[in-house]
């Protein structure tokens, strides 16, 4: 292997401008995450007065102390709850991530019941469906901490009701795939949400707090005339002693989480040990990742400098460096784990697309996971490129991405525009994991290009009618288009729509990739025979 030579100048003005811009974006992201935590924690006195733990306290207690935890989609729903950047509370009303419970790597999902009593917030449904998809793909047991007021009826949309059925379908699929679903129902689990509890393999209920019923006392009285208290209708004692819905009766939240951990500890399940391979860290400081990417996606970047700061010993075996050189492909290791890397030092041209297709096929042959570091304005356009077969070679690359038989991991590091987003395994192509850096931008094209394209089309249409176009109207149209595109392309817009699995600090990239690669490896190692059993409830 060959060591990537350092070309970064930390003392340069450009480096400092990039670093300052990236740090400002990271600060903005962290401030939004802290706003969500603070909004939930504001209910602390109310929760503690009734003997309950806050949602994040529950998550912390169910997880193994000190073990890695990758929180997912923290910006989900940003600006969709209220259209005010100063007041919006992101997160979708759900806390979710991958961590360890009693030594077993699990997907953990918790209702953020400190906010609107746990009602799903905008894009909370999309977030829940995505974390369930990740659990299924990576064969992770599913631990859920439920306390939800259900859907916010003031924001009722029939499509959310219909799509929401997928939550319950996925719980059944997890169980059928042999992936235990362990649920602690800390509070309300009402109406359709009762099936979130009922479709679990192991159910823990909390005395005096759990409520699980298809119709609460008011609806019951209105529908049938029957009068019953919440405890009589769906309390923990009734369900663990009479209906049989609950398997374990906990005295309080803390006791319920203890029981959940004991359930996981008793499972016959592989518990990952420490990595067997020795490895050397990158030769260059990961902190320098802050100053590599410019805030203007039009400025060129040598993505090998990014690679050098995330791979073992900065050693990279590049494939065909002189053929389609703007597309960089090569092999490396991250904490001893083999990986193929594809990234962009410019647009994708026919040679680069052809090389990437070959490389993807080679990685599939050797069962090597592929990492896509997105930084492209798309596939090249123009007469010469069309004649050279840009559509054909780009299509072959997209086919290779679609048909790949190994885990594919995508990180949006810079621009990801047009069909280049597809060829570089964008979210629409179902990478196993997809993360963004705070500066990343995703769109069909840049706002200025879109505006200029529509201006040309508008002028041509006017010319055919023999009528001139007023410059003021044309300028107003272009400004509107730029505003629409610019308002949707940054990570605060795309991650809000759950178009990635979360935004990460560039300095955390190597650590996140190490965990993600281990998750993929462990999941793929579980044989189909092992996954055929279904956990039976007593």
C-alpha cells in the first residue's frame, strides 16, 4: 500500500476560512440538538414528581455504560413543527440509536415523552420506519421504551395513518426474522399504539404507570356506555395478571429497565468481542478534517486528503489513478476492517464511471464493503461527453450500485448533485448507512444552474410567441428558483426530512465508520438458518 502525502496547509487563510465555516455549522447543529434535550428535560419536575425517569435517563440506564452509542436522525422534523428557526424542536419526538444492552448490539428506540407527551412530531414516523429498517438490515435486536400519546390529532393526515401501519408491520417482521423485540411500556400505549406493545416478544409493564388499551375511558363510554378507570381498562396489573399482555411487572421505570437488561442478558446471542486485528491510526490529525472542505461547493478539493485522515496509517491502494482521475477508487482499512472507497475530485466522466463500475464489482467479488464519500456536481454534460457514452457508462455505474452484494455506506462530504447522487449511492439507493457532514449539499442541481436553465427556457418560449420577456419578471423568477433550491439543499433541510441517518462532526467520521463496519460485519455473519427462529413469548 502507499501512504497518501499531506498537501494541507493548516496555516493558510483558505484552511482557516474552511475551518471557521465548518465549526460554525457544527455549533449550529449541536445547539439544535441541545434545544431538543432541553425541551424534553423541562418536564423533569413533573416526571420525577410522579416517580418517572425522563426519556434520556431511561435510554442511558438501558444502555451499557461507556459503550459506543450512535444516535440517529437528531435533526428529523426541523422547521416542520413550527416554521421558525429559533423555536423549532427537531428529533421527531423519538430518541433512537445503535448501542449495547447487556453486551448485545441493539437498536434502541424511545418515545421522547418529555415533549408533547410523546406524540410523534413531524417526520417522526419516517424516523421510526428508518430505524426499524436499519434493525432489519443489520439483524439487530430491537429495544423500545414506549410512552406515547400517539398521533397529534391537530396535525392528522390520512397518509400518516396509512403509512403508520408500517411501524407495526416492521415489528412483526423483526420478530419473524428472529430479532427479539423487547419493550418497556413506561406509560401510555393507546389505540393503534397499543400494538406497538402487543407486537413485542418480551413486554415489561410498570405498576401504576403503564396504560395499554384500544379505547380509553372517554371513548369507551361514548362508544358503548361502559364506565371503567384507566387502571381497570389497561393498567399494568390487569395486563400482567388477567389479559396476559404483559410478561413482567416492574415497580417503577428503573426496575423496568433492569428487567429489560436481564432479558437481553439471558438471550443466546453473539456478543461482539474486541477487534482481533492490530492497526495504526491515520498519520495526520483528524482535527484537520475541519479545514479541508470549502463552504463553496464550486471550489475544488483533493478528497484523498479526507481519506488520509480516516484510514489506518493513511495507507491507500488506489485503483487506476491515471484513468478517469477525477473519480478516486481504492482499498484501505479502518481499525483493521477492509473497505473499498469511492470519492470524487470533480464531476463523474465516462472513464470515471467505467472505473467505478469495475471497482464496485471487484469489491463484491471479495466481499469488501464500499464507502462512498460524496463530493460531486454530477455526471459530465456536453457534446463530447455524450458521444463518449456518458449515459451508457453512468447507467452501468448506477446498475452496479443497485446490484452490489456488499454493505454500502455513504457520507455526504460536499456536493451531491444530479445523477451523481444516484451513482454515488445516495439515499434513494438504500445504502446500509447514510450520514452527512454539516457542510454537505444535496440537490438535482445548483440553484443558479436551475435558475439559468429556466430563464433560457422562458426566453425561448417567449421568442417563439414573438413577445419579449420583461427583465424584472425574469430576475424575480430566477431569484425565486434560487431561493427554493438553496432552501432545500443543505443538511438542515435534508436531514430534517430524514434523507440521511444523521449529521456527524467530520472529526467523528473514523469512529462512526468503525462502528458501522462492525455492525455490518456482525449482521452479515448471522446465517439465514440462525435467523429463521421466532422468539416465542411464554
